[in-house]
């Protein structure tokens, strides 16, 4: 409907590609069009299909389909690899926002950038050597692997074609930096913090980070040294072969530990957007994570914890819509008990269930907690746009054996109401389905 706000989550496998249309919110009276991320780990065909469906929704300005605001939440391939593909010649952009952590010249992210560069190159090397990393680490490796084409497009090619400059945003970005031709609605950036290193890497006061931070300060080794080819290293004459194998194993373990830390830091520097329209609040969280505590500057804090302590006035109110973070991962939505439950009760109170909606872009694959179905069932008890997938599969004549890892991770909560999921919706859809979930918010 023309007077309803539309959120469309494209099914891109494991990744995010989200379209949002705010009706009549452009200052010239037309709709305001937003694209949040365009990435996948599941194949480029998904993204091509999404762009084919997206273009007719956009206004044509100066001969091109126009997106008023493009937001790239963070530097992981499942959120930005599409920008390295030839999908954008027919599109133009009014503004391009990226996380401050993606700014090559950001003065308060020097350590985070060293860590990211080392981790991405080390994991690229590990994938190239076809090392047996295990399911979770392989998924992390694919997400971290360098994507130079996408970054070049976002920093230079796409802005130049639209005659704009990219804006690297953070929670303290000025009103001038975030100025948009927007009326009747507002878009706030709740995360990341400006000082990336201080908040997301912490200081040496945290024993768990002391070794990592000293390693970064001293100068990281080359990825080839950390993840060496078997034939590239000459056996030292003063080492026992078993000791040498242990040394190589420790070097690889260090590289993998750095990659896991970088994955966490990168997720927590996701751009988090709060859109307000006609009294309705919509939260898009990228892959922002949650953990059990917050210590300013002393530990590798998670984004949700920082937002709750520093921007509680903005976060502490019921939502009309939540984009469930990190593809339904257990550590990307506050839940459970204590302060985490306080946050969930604030943004999705059970008493406001009829007024709230949520959706998740997910894909059941190698990583056992993506999605965490117990979490989805918890959110399902707090929102209105839910589905009993056991009943839906039965009605469609589908067998649960077709759902990946059903017995291990899906069975217990399959008959409980869950928010709509892109992976299961695609399985339920007809062959001519265009592969997306629509959520409408009434004015």
C-alpha cells in the first residue's frame, strides 16, 4: 500500500540485502528509498535476482534507478560483496553511508585496521591452501576474505558516478554529516562509536587482550608467515620435527584466534540505524553483538552493551520493527536473563506484541547457531508476524527432512511461532516466487 512503510528482505542465502521505502518522506514529496547492504556467502545469483526485483521499485532520475540512501553496515562479504559485482550501472545514489571502521583514514581505528587486514589476508591464505578449518572457521574465513573490488566500488566508483562522496558514520556524526532530503521521518545512527580502538579493542588492562594488543603494537607477521605453505618452510636444523610441527600449529592457531577476534570487532562496528516515522520505531542492527558486560575502554565491548549504556534514552522504547541481527545468531540479540532481558523487554515487550514485527535473513548451513531457533522462538513470542513452520510445511506437503540439520537444530522449536525466515520462506514458496519477505508498517 502506498501509505505504508515497506521493508523488503531479499533472500540472498547467508547474507543481507534490505530495501526500505518510507512513503512521501522525500522533501520533494515522493517516497524515500533506502538500501541496506548487498552481500552473500551463498552465490552471486541471489544478488542478481534481488537487483532485478529492486529496480522497478525505484524512481528513475536522470535516466537511472535512484536510491536515496545506501548504507553498508560493515566490512564482511555477506553484507557487501555485491558491490564488487557488475550490478550497479543502472543505479544512482543520493548518499552512501559506511561504518567509520571502513574509513581508511579514520584516526581512531588504526589498531582495528591492522587487525582486520592481517586477519583477512591470513584467512584468505588459509582458504587458498585448502586447510581443514572446520565448519565455523570456514564460514568466518569466507566472510573475512578480502573483497577489494567491493571496497573500491564503494569508496570511489559508485560515489563518482553519482557525483557524491561517501560518508563514514558513527554515533557522534554531526547533523551536517547525516543531512538527508528527508521530511516526516528521521534516521539516527546509534552505533558504532567514533573511537573504534578504545571501545571495541579496549586496552591492555583486559588480560584476554593483552597478548593481542602487544602483538599489534609490535607489528604483525605477514599472513604467509602465520599461515605458511608446507613446502614454503625449510626445516630448521636445530629443531626436532615434532617440535617444528607444533610451532607451525601454534602459528596457525594464532592467526585463527586473530581472525575470530577481528570477526567480533567487525560485527560490533556495524552501522545501527533507528528510523522513526509517524511514531513508529524501526531498528536495523547489522551484525551488532551482545555479551555479558560493559567496561568502557577496558575490554573488547560489544555494540549492544555500549548502546544500552550510552544511548539508553534512544533505545529504551518499544519497536514496531526489528531486523534480527547476524542472521539469527545467539550472540546478536540481547536475551536470556539480567540486563540482556531488560533490553529485550524494553524494545519488544510482550504486552506490545500486536504492534511489533521482526524478520530474519538467514540460511541454515555449517554454523550451528545461525540461526539459534530458541532465540527465534523467544522473539516470536513478542511479535505479530510469526509462523508455525511445522504447520506451514505440512500444509505445503513438504517434509521436514528437507530442512538442513533439522534433527540437530530445528526440531524442538519448529512448531512454535517464529518470525519469518528467508530460508524457510523460500522453501515454502512457489517456483515463480521472486525470493523476498515483505513487512509493512501502518501509518
